[in-house]
C-alpha cells in the first residue's frame, strides 16, 4: 500500500487495517493545511506529542510535512513511504504524523511503564555492581553502553515473531569477537520463524545445536557487568525486549561455577568458594545414589560404626532403601515447587511445616529413616550452590538414584562415564563444552575452576578464537599474537 495526496484517504488506509479501539486518530489544522496524528494510546506520551508536534505546527503555521521534518524539534523523526512499514512502527510505539503527501513522518514518544533498575534476585552479591537488567531493551542497552565506550561495540537489531514483532539486539565487539561466530549467530536469528517471543529463553531454545540435550548450552545473566565482561572476552550477547535475562554465547560448563563476586574478593577466598561449588554439586548428584547402592549392593564399603547406626535407624522401615530415598526426593521436590509457586507470606509457613513437622513426623512414624532425611537434605542444600544448573542436575540426581537402586555402584560408574563422554563431545558454536579441560588448554586455566590473580590474566580465552588475544598491556584495538 502507498500513500496518496489526500489526508482522508491516507487515514482510511490505516483504519482498514487497524481496528483496535486504542488506536487514536487526532486531526487538527494549521493555517490552510490539515494534519493527523496517529498513536497507540497505551504506549505514547500524549503530552510530549501534543507539545512538540501539534502545538508547534500550529504556532509556526507549517503547511506540509517537509517543513515539519526541517523545523520541528521532533525526536528520532523519520520519513516513511510504505504504509505497511508505518503500521509496524506504530504498533511498536511510534507516533505517526500524516498529511496530504505521499509519505508520512514517524517519531518516538514512548511512554512504557517499566520496572526500575535494581539488583536482580537471582544474582545477589556482597561486593561489586548491583545493577540488573529490566524488561526494557533500551534501558538494558544503555547499561551496557555505560560500561563499553568504544566504536567497536556493535549492536544489530532484528525483529522476531510474526505477531509480537519482538526486538532482539545482537551485541558484540567487532575487534574482538570472531567474525565466523557473529555470522553464525546472525544466520540463526534471521532464520527464526515463530508467532511470538515472550522471553529470551525462547531464543536460546531455537538457536542451539542440540535441542534435546539435558544440559544448558547458552549462558545467561541478569547483570550488565557480567554481560559486558563476556563481550570483552570475545563472546556475543543477545538482548530481547521484554526479558531481563541476557544471553551470552559460546557457553562453557565452567561458567556456572564462576560468580561475578569472585573478581572483587580475595583470590584465595574466590578459589575456595569455587572448589566448594564443585564439591557441592558432586555431592548433590551422587550422594543419594551412592548411599542407596552401598545399602543394597556394597555394604562392605560402609564403615562399621556408621553401618551399625544405619541398621538401627532402618529397623522397622517398611520401604526398601531405594524406594525410601525416592519417596524422600519426591517430597523434597514437591515442597520446593510449592514454595516457589505459593505467595511469599505463605512460603515461610510451608518451609516450617514441610521441613520440620513433616520430616520429624515421618521419622517418628517409621516411614523413613533419619540418615535418609539427612542425606536428602544435604543433597538439596548442595544443589543450590550452583543455581544455574539446578534444572539439569536435579534430573540427573533422579536418574542416578534409579540406576543405583537397580544396578548398584557399577551402574553409577557406567552412567557417570557415559555423561562425561557425552559432555566431551558437546560443543557450542565451535567451542568445546568442557573447555579448557577437554580439550586441555593451559592458557585458559587461569580463569576456570581455578582463578589466578587478575594481573596475570593478560590473554583472552584462547578457546573463543579471537584474533585480539591480549586484553592487558596492549594498546586499544591492537591485535597481538
């Protein structure tokens, strides 16, 4: 559809397509000319539009759109020749100025209600920046721009979603990020065909290579400082309008054992905390399975004094060790899900009833034993030391428990071996999932499960394939080998 030299016909072009009641058409006159402002009532700042457009045109006696574009102080004003493109811009929140010409003007008078910038609930820290992304992509880009002030910072915008027309911004540093990685991500984003994109998690599921894998394959963060540092290492980032969670890729498994606070505290403390996270995750996944397999198949590996304690505690328990542990795990998962879904003021009462009353009553009633409760409680606590992998590891814990109850310790070892082999074969956009350990890359060990002193981290991660390898001690934009 094309515009015509008639205002009423141009207005009718919009009314034929836009039948919603919140599309406002305001006609006004200036001198001998007629104009019309079209906007979406719920997303436009009407006061700004009235002051900078309608009032200004009437005061200056402007007679055509060419003069409007030249004389008015309108923010982000653009000329549009296509009715279809103009309708898309209108639905995204832009204000349309129509006249009796074969084009129109679009300008920005956004008035979205959005959440304030605050510390994200999923990434609370004691030291370091506390700002977090919110649901506005413009706000999120401004938070990143504050931290990366270079012309090398590139933002490429995409519209994804047949009906939602969601804006997606691909962010990277042209002097650091590998060109092949950028082109690969651009191709995947351009190929997405979906009705709507309500959150960035949809994008991550659509662009990953192995869509049925249990393990996370794209990094995510709600903090602009982490996002910026990932870009400076040679990764690319994706921001999605309406989502406070940004995506970073390529992603490596060791990232989930790292925290932004590690870089702001003492190195010895940071390394101790990372070791605790690794050990805790191993305990969370394997401890229930090992305990069950030892009771059923390998009593000889249990110390005598502990074995006597177990025997005395399970006396009179009607369930087998595997069903007992499975029942306890089921109760734990139910309590966890209920505490998340229930209102906050009920959550505390639920924790008291579930953890204290229900657990104590179950032991006294002889349904489960005290060691089983202790093992499951320890496993549940350890699981949340690495919250980013809770989803996949909670499923693995259940699988290990089932294997331990049927095949014993040998089954646990075989399953663990299979998972390690599978993870070694996994890659994300050309980067091995278990790098820098498989394959072994000595240069990247300075910031992996072990963290070296910051002054010693002079090179960017080699596994990311950036040509600009030096990040400390070299001039800006200088490519060094």
